[in-house]
């Protein structure tokens, strides 16, 4: 995916560029290529970015540690402000608290938009925090408990019970 030179967008039809995605994203471990579409529109002092994409990833169940495949999908849009002072956060004193509105993404109006990196971030945000192979997964402990509940102990009990019964039948 090529970077988009932002001023170039103003000359595109409807100030919009559409990118067909069908590739593995650098740094994102997916089983299948990411497939979908990104649409970037120049709206004067901001970019409107839409994405609709999906891929299959391998997750590890938090409870039983088994691996399973998960369909990772994004259907999202974001406003990216075009701001002459974008990316100058490094110059600020470290002690300064950054107000929440400053965390909204912004880019230089004469800069580039990197669709690949942006989509990577969106896909990462969509990775489930809590990964479960099944909503009712019993986990490792659950599996172990089920096993010990099985017949073995009960069979022993039954044998002892019949021994007791035999004893009672024997003359004291
Ligand atoms: Zn599980």
C-alpha cells in the first residue's frame, strides 16, 4: 500500500481515494491476507478515513490455552485533523499533561497518510482483549476437575460397600 500525499487528494475525483486491500500487513500476524477497502476523503481541514476489512487470526484461549481461529473484522471510520502543528508533541516538556483532545490523530496538511499503518492500528484495536475458544470454556482446571469426578472413586466406594455387606453376612 502506497502512502497518500495529502495535497494530491484534493485533485482526486470527489477528493476521495479508494484503496483495495489484499495483503499481509507488516507486524500483524494473520493467517490470511487482510482483505477489504480503505476510503480516504479530503474534507478541507480534516481527512475522513473509512475502512472495511477482515482477516483470520490465531488466538490462544485465556482459559484452556488452546489455539483457535478468529475472524478479525473492522468496519470503522475516523477523522484525522490536518494541522500545521501535527507531530510536534516531542517538543513539549515531558511534565506537561496532554489534554485528551490532543490525542486525536492529526497529520500535516502537506504530509502523507499511510493507509497500511492506519489499518494496522485499526486491526490491532479489534483484536479481542479476552480470548476464549468457547464462551463456556471450562479452562484447564475445569477439565481436570471433570476427570477426577469420573467413575474411578465411585467404583472403589461401591466395592467397599459390598465388602461391608459381606462382613455382615459372616458369623461374628
Ligand atoms: Zn478454551
